[in-house]
C-alpha cells in the first residue's frame, strides 16, 4: 500500500498503540469520527510492515523497518469501540460501518426522509424496493418499510426474506434508474448484497410494535412458514425469561431504574420475578418505590423502555457475552 489517507494513517497509529492508550484516544473522538476510523481498521486486516512504518513515520515515531504487521479486522475495531462507547453504542456504530461498506450505490438517498423514499419507490416491483432497502442502514430501511402501504409492505418484506445475492449489474441498474429521477449520477463499483430472513428480522425489529405486529400478521396469511421463521429469530421483551440469572444480571447492569420500572409496567409476573431477583437488594427497593410512584404512563413509554432492554440483549448476544436459548436450539443435558 502507498499513499495512505489521513483516516488510514490514524487507523494504523491506533492499531499500534497499547490497547489502553488507543481507548483513551478514541474517547476524544466524536462518534462519527470513531465510526470512520473503525471502518478503516476493519479494512486494514493484512497490513504490511512497510506501510505500518510509513504511517508511524508521519507521526514522528521511530520505525526500524522490522515492525510486525499491525493486526486489524472487525474484532479489533469492535473491541476498541466497545471499550470506548459501551456494548450497545459500539454495536450500533459497527452496524453503521457494516452498512456503509455496502450501501455506496444508494448513499445519494441518505438525505431523503422515509416518506420521500417511499414515494420515490412507489410503483417499483417489490424485488426492486427490497434491493434498495437491503442497502440502506437498518433504521432507515425500517422507517421506509413502515411508510409503505399494505399490501406493498408485505410484498417487500417477503421479497427481502427470499432475496438471494444480487449481481453488481442489477444493483447498478437500479441505482442508475433512481439517480436519474433525483438528478444525480450513478457509481459503478457496487458490491453484492445478500438478502434473506435475517436482514428482514433486523428491519422489522426496528419498525415499532404496531408495524411489527401488522407486518407479521400479513406475512402469516401469505406464508406461515416464513412468519414462523421470522418469529423464531426475533427476540422480544417477553423472551427475557429465556435468559439465565447470570446473563440477566449482565443485561440489567447499569440500567436506569426508572426505565426498568417502565418496562415492568403491565409485564407478566415471571418477567417481573426474573428482573427483581437479578438486581441488588437496594436496586430492588428503588425499583419498587419507582413502580409505586409511576402512575399511568403512555404505552409508547413502556414500549421504548422494553425496546432498550431488548437492544441491550441483542448487543450482548452479538458480542458473545450472553447466550439466548432459541426455540429450535438443542437444550443442554446435565
């Protein structure tokens, strides 16, 4: 490699710092800056000694010419981000990094709001809309999906779940057509994107309880097997009872007491019992006191509090810190 960019140089320096020092540096970056550097760290997996020396030389460090290749990759970036921002924010940043590595063809849509995107895609085949949504960041794809009318929304969801690998040519054709409508020019160096149930699950999980319920019901009417597959992969607040006590404690660690009280508002007794026994005695007392003083609350507040817990669970599971027992997984025998 020659001619490193400033971002690449910064990434190389971070990769060569002691982990504690690198974390301290990351703390001084904004989330967008950390995201940009993390993307470079992920890409710089096979960095040679000469390039390492070149980057370090720009920062006036001594390079002997025998420096070992720096180790990049997703795991390194994930470790730095998690130590800097915490598990949940790190997962969100990595998710955006992953999306940005495959959505360059449709980045021109980034400034449009979901309603505008839904209007732009009106009249397109469900497979075309599915291709576009698969390239968007998950949160934005979820918002666009929610803005689509039924049965189009169900058609698109089904197309996402059943979509295979799209060719670069197909992606470029769709991007060209949409860019022509918005008066911009298309780029050709587009990667392949893989559809399937998992991307759809990620989108549905961020679509809100109302859209989620309606969409799953529509998919159930059309393809009961697909609906069951989606449900089996989705983790809901009620599924928290699938966690053991140790993992539950990891999830609840540091969680705001008011948020917990909101999440427990109207919850089934097994869920309340699980949470209460896995907080400290002092926090249990505070939780009970907060629950007594809450009074009537909006359903949306309860749903958001529960969603926060679910996001934490999903982030910890993705990091391998907890284990969620799925319905179709083998149970352990002791």
